[in-house]
């Protein structure tokens, strides 16, 4: 049973050293049980949807370089040619092609240079889409599904996307976002909203939370933590679920 308790803001309690400190202030909050449209705010770092560093399969000599940094290429375009300097392969020309359409980020070699096995030749990326991998609360993962809509605005650019995959073992989600404006990934974290549709759950006013956490009391002594895992207008979807309670005694974040 959860009991409500209150103390006056001005009351003090005294430590063994004689120092006066304010007592904990308890608020009573209402729990709303409903089916509401919920979104989950998330943040993370944008990354290229596709990126790859092409490596030399064997010790080789570069005989032609057909691209430069920043150049756009189509899938299967010729990028460079080399000779593999390895036994029977010596002086056999090998053409390196683009594995997917994209942009050459960096060319690491020059004509007539030699390069060792597994050394980088060039790096290519595709920024038609961005990807983002995010660690989520285990109860957020329960309401996430593939293809749920993801929206964000980065400066003046709007990014629309969807949930590409949900890993319920590692509590991670992968997002894919259409990069209509062909912008580059930002150094700072980007905020997104994942639209989860209608969710049945328990809700508390968002203003009662501080940093998405709130402490509730049981029998005026034992306490447990409640997390805000989603938003519906002015309400926050909470975890754990409290389906049998209509109100709750919590530590005020205003004291």
C-alpha cells in the first residue's frame, strides 16, 4: 500500500552534527489510466546509411585513379585499377568498382604507389539516408514496432524516417531517416520523436517529473523509481505500470 505524507516546506530536521536540512516534501499526483497516442523522444548521433572503406586484397601497385575526394559515383562505376603483386597474380589488372551509389569521401592512394595487403584504397559513403542506433528503456522497447514513423527537424532541415529494426535482447532500436537535403551528419546529438500510435498504459502529468524520473514512497518509508517512457500531450507514460492505483505519493522536485 502506498501512503501519502506531507511536510511543511519550512520544516527542518537536524543532523547529528547539528546542521539543519529541509525535510523531504511529498506531493500527491493523479494517475490516469487510458489509451492515448504516445510518442517517444529520443536523441543520438546521425551516421551515414551506407559507408565502406575499400581495401587492397593483396600487395598491389596502383595503375590508375579515376575519382577524387567529394566526387559522386553510381553503383559499379570504375574507381581505380591496380596490379596485384603476388605470385601468379603479378601484373594482372584489377578494376575496383563502386559497391553502391554514393560520394567518395577519401582517396588514400596515388598512381604508381604501392600498397600492402588490407591497406585502404578509398572510402565511400551514401547519404541518401541517415541511420541511428539507440539504446532504449526496456519498457519503451515493448511498445516499439518496425516501420513506426520517426520525425525531426535539424536546423531548417526536416528529417522523416521509420523504425528499421527493434532488438529486444539488447534493448536497441535502429532508425532510418530520409536525407532529402543531402546534408552531412551533425557533430552534436539530434533529437527525434518516434510516433508509437495508441498505447494502453498509466500516465502522470509531465510537469511532475524531473529528468524523466520521480521517486514514489511505499508505507512512507520504502521508495521506488518511476520513469517517464513516453509523452502524450501534457501527460507522461510511466514505468512500471500501476493499474490498480488512482493516485501516488511522490517526492516533489520543487524542494
